[in-house]
C-alpha cells in the first residue's frame, strides 16, 4: 500500500483508488496514519459513525483527532446519537449540504479530509454531477491548509468516472 503521508507531501488533493478486496484494510490504515499526523474529518457515505468508530477502535485507530461527517445515519434512524465527534447529513445524495459542511472543516483548518467514497456517489447522482462536485471540493483545498484524500473503489463499471475525477486532483495513488 502507498504511504499516504508521502503521497500528500507537496499536494493538496489525492485520489486513492482501492481494489474492493483491500478496501477495509486500506481505509483503516489511511485513517490510522493521518490521525497520528493531525486532525481528520472523515466523510462517510456507506457506514454509520457508530459502525466506523467501533471498527476503527478495533484496528487501534486513535479516534480522538477524528470528526465524522456521517451521511448515512439519518437515512437509517430518525435521531442519531448526538456527539461532538459526528455531524449528520440528511443523505449521501445531499451534495449541497455536504459541500457546505465540508467547507466549514476547511475553514477551521482541519489537516485532512477523507472522502469515503466517490464511487458511492454514483448510487445517488449521475456522472456529470459527481464530476462537478469532486472538482468543487478539490478547488476548496487550493491554497488552504487542509489536504483531501478522495477514496474510490477500483470497479470495472466505475473506471470512466474515477478516471474523470482523477483529473481534478493533484495525484492518483493505487491503494
């Protein structure tokens, strides 16, 4: 697996393309490394805050430096548990809301934002909308302290979308 800290050196945005079989391990390792280097905002479109926290703690990831932007919990329960470590979005398809919340984390100078994952966006939006969204997020990082890691699954039916999104970031890494 690529050293994500080294890959981010001199870059604001990186697309981490991960084979499905390695997704869980690579994601945990990426979060673990970045959480030791600074503050992390973790945008999740497929797992709840509670599920991720449990999973990360089992993997010995220090979650004290992590705030979760959870786009899935409100779709599963009407009132997710309140905590200082999670912001709940209405749904993974609420891109305007998501963009506004992510902007606040950039403004508060979080060291890293991990977006998990752009391939999950295809469930809720079409390619051109996703391209515009990823491009907009990448532009938010320009000239800022915050570095973005966009995770994408390496899936045959997502190749063109991932390839298009790779044009908006400073580097693409195979996970």
